[in-house]
């Protein structure tokens, strides 16, 4: 990238350093909320700005009561007169470790150790606490550097590398935690490309993809190895968030990086209680609960029955999420939170809830992050009490029988399948996100097949394949005489799917003027046919899918925000094939056998060189492109050995000759073929409006026969 790409834009820099930092603080709150370690975010005046679940447990008061208090309010009276001097010393050094006597809500004093990390954001400091196992004389505060005391390097001493960079990848700000974790001072990084931090090839290769995903979905979380200034490597948990102005314009990115090396060395694993939702569970009685931070805002009757609370308890604010979790499960909840930040939802896991009467309920939980700013979550809870005592049901290879056409055993594939098994028994709306060709419809069919509605219709509609003027009548139907040519009554897809599942593919292509009627039908569970006056009640489960950036479309005023949040109850991200190359051999075998049987051929040998080439190709069209390639290969095979035209892959990879217009024409044709000729899908991949793509196709002489 040329140096011009990193030229400073004072107006953008000013926005990032003001509005961007405010957005970043909200994101940091969503991360700080979950740790089981007592953690406080404190400003220069020692006022608590945020607190973790662990701080709530240690201090014995709710998070709401902690926020706004000074740290002095929780210290023993004899220690308070020392705090001012200690704090000034900390602000000068940037780091400090020590201990003091803390007074809990019960009035009892206890010794706690602390590690303070300065300026993770301007004027914001992290204070990690830990109760000492035995009381004794408090330890005097002392400065601690990243390479200094063991206390400062302890896993519970949280630190956060926070920095901002613009859309061109130029670092705009670099705060104290970033200096401590990476070892670079701000003067060494500000103004330089963010790629200079990615010395590891695997980390550098993923950088552009992370930025694209963050821009498309709002945020992106990954774990990868990164390198510090001194050459040492660490396992980095990286959360990248797109920063947008009020008009929806992408202004830059914010990053929060944490050192997770200790999680690898300590081998923190969940107990062997991870449970698939099998026949021991009543699929129709899943509890669904959602909230913001530790507040439970909504819950269905099934969840309230599990924990024994009433709807009045929830309405009056007596039901807090941490209150129902026993202390020994706090770390499991923290891991589930981290997994949900990275994937959107965590894999199902077993835990217990503390019921209102003090008893405990065995449950299987899946936790999902719906929004980062403000932090909004949802959990799907199954009562596991019907399982036999001591039984452990784990996901096994046989469980793949529930997913007839979803092939693969990679971690990414298993994660999606576990999420499907969790959400299927509920009636929650599911939004499937992913590139074209990643199998979104297969996931939708699997959800229907595992749901209580499995014996009722599964109705599909590709919103991009229906002309704009006909989409309303396809969805809702029409009465005779509703418009010219309406010679009889027509039943729409909503009525067809009654008591079953309606799958709306390419939901991002629904015209803006039709979206309010769709939203009303989903909210009211009723609609009127086009030209009709009678309200028709419906009972459907909606599954939607798109490969478009709905959050960007909201900013561009092309998609209603209320409809977006109504659809995004439980998001599932289908992985790209390039992110799960270990599944390619199984897919190649599956498609080879499928098309060989259809064509009456016997093809059972796949040369090693062919398999190696297929596994190393990046497959921009994902599984659909691979399937079409294998079908073509089976057609070309005359014996028992698969004859794959590998030259086509190599040609696509190196074809750079010809005029610019020829190269543009060939590239657009390739994207159209990979998109099965769907103009809106190809336009999305090319980053242009559908009308613009039509104009370019006319200019370049591209027609349907060329596909």
C-alpha cells in the first residue's frame, strides 16, 4: 500500500479521538462486564465507571450501586487517608500493585490484593482485585512494570491494549495498555500502518478479512499469535469494532487486544458436561431470556418456571442474571461470554441455576451476544432435570445424522451445528449471515428438521429472485380483483407456512417500502392479503438469511433498524470454506459420490495431487463453487479416477493479461457465475448497487447467454 494511503485526515482523526473514543468505551464495558475476577474501571477522580460480575460478588452490592461510587467508599476507614497519596503515585507511574483492607456490604473487613493499570483509555484505569487467602498486614503499594513483579503478570491482573485506526489502516491513537502489552510507545506507532503490528504471517493474512468482517457485521473477534516489540509472541484475543458516524459513514476501527497466553498454558477447559439437545429434553419448553449487562429485561414463562421467579419479580427489578448463577460456575459463564463475543453465540454447556427458593436446577445453556453497544445478550435455556442422574450426553459423530447435507467435522462446522441444535427447539427468529455459497439454506432446513414444527411445511422464498413489484403478493397473497390480471385468489408464502417454518433468503433485497408490512406481520402474527380486508392470523417460525451488510444498509437508510433487530434475535454466522479447509476432503468425496450416482458412473479414486490442489484453493464461491467444480470433474471422468480440470483453478489465479476492460469483463462474469447469475448477490460481492452492475453489464456486452 502506498504511503498516500496513510496520509493524515485531520477531520477524521478529530472524530475518532472524540466520538470514536466514546463508542470504544461502550465496547470496553461489554468486555469488562463478564470476568469472574473482581475488576473496576476507574477515572482520574477514583470514581468507578464500570464493574465486572466478580466485583459485584466481592463487594456484595449490585453493579448499579458500584458505578458512581469512589473506590474510597469501599476501603476501611483507617486506610482512606492514605489513598490520595497512593493514587497520585499510581497516576505518575501508570502501574501499581499492593493490598488494602476492604469493607463489604456485610460490614466485615477483608484483605484484598490489587493491581492497577493506567490509561487503558484517556482518563480510564483498570483495577483488578483479589481477596487474600489469609489475613495479615496489608502490602505497601509499589510500582509494577510488565516485566516486573509476578503480581502484575498474574492472569487476574487484567490489562487492555486499546487503539484506534482509520479506514486506510493508519493508527490514530495508542493508549497505555497497548504500550504495556506490545512494548511500543505511542510515538512509535501513531501514524504508522496497523499492519506493522502483524509480524506473524497468519496474523497478517487475516487483517484485511477482520476489517471487512467488522465493517459488514459491526465487530469481529479472533484469536491469533502476535509479536511484541522484543520479539516474544503472545496469544492475542482481538476484538475489532467498526466506528460509524451518525449518518452511518465508516470512519475507522477500534481495537481491544488482550493477552490470552495464560489460557493456553493453564488449559482451561469446560467440564465434560457439554450436552447436545437430545431426546432427553422437551424441545418445546426451552427457556428464552434476554437482558442488558446484569439486568434481565425479558424472559418467557418457561425460563421463569425453571428458576421459580414470577413475572412481577422481573418487572420490579428483583431478578439479576448473576443472582441465578452459583459462584463455582462464574468462570464457565466468562468463557461462554468470550466465545459469544467471537462467534455470536457459544456452544451449549451444562451448569446450574439458583432458584428463588434456594434449590438448584440443572440446565443446558447457550449464550448469544446480540449487540455490543450497549451490551445486549440472550440465552436459550433447557431444563436438564429429565436426564438420568449422572448421565452425560455429548455430541458424537452420530449426531451428524441430524444434518443430512451439512458435511464437515471442523471446529467451525461443529460450532454452527451446536447452535442449530440449541435454537431449533425454540420459536426464536434466526438470522443466518454468511457469504454466498456457504450453505445458509441447509442450516435453515436443519433448524426446521430439529424443531417441533418438523411435521409442518418448510416454505422458502428467495427475495432477490422475485421482481420488486411482485414480492408483496408472493409473501402475503392477493384477493381476486386486487389488481389487473388478478383473476383469482392466491395464497401467499405466509399462509403456506402456517404452523411451519418460513425461510426468507436474501432478506436484504426486500424493498424499503415493503419492510413495514413485513415487520407488522411478524409482530402482530397477522396480515391482510393484497386487496383484502380480512385479518388472517398466522403461526410461523421465521428464519432469514442474507449475504449483505444489513448494518451498513441501515446507515444508508435502505433497511429499517426495527426490522433488523426483529430479525436478529439469534444470529448464526456460516463460515467461509477458506476458513475450514479441513472440511474440503470430506466435501470432495461427498460431491463425487453424489454426482457419480446421478450420472450412473463409478468414480472412487481421487488422486493425491488433485486433493492437495483442491484443499489449497481459496474457493471464493465457497461450497457452491466447489460443488459445481466437482460436478464438472465427474462429467469429464471416463473411468474410476476423478479427472479434475485443475488448470481452470490455476488459470483463474494467474490470469492478468489483456486490456483493463477485458479483465473487468472476465472478473464480473466469474462473480456472476459463482453467484448463479443472481444480479443482487453479484452486486453485493462487487461492492456496487444492482442498478450500477446492470449498467456495467450493458456497457461490457454481458448477457445471460455468457453465463
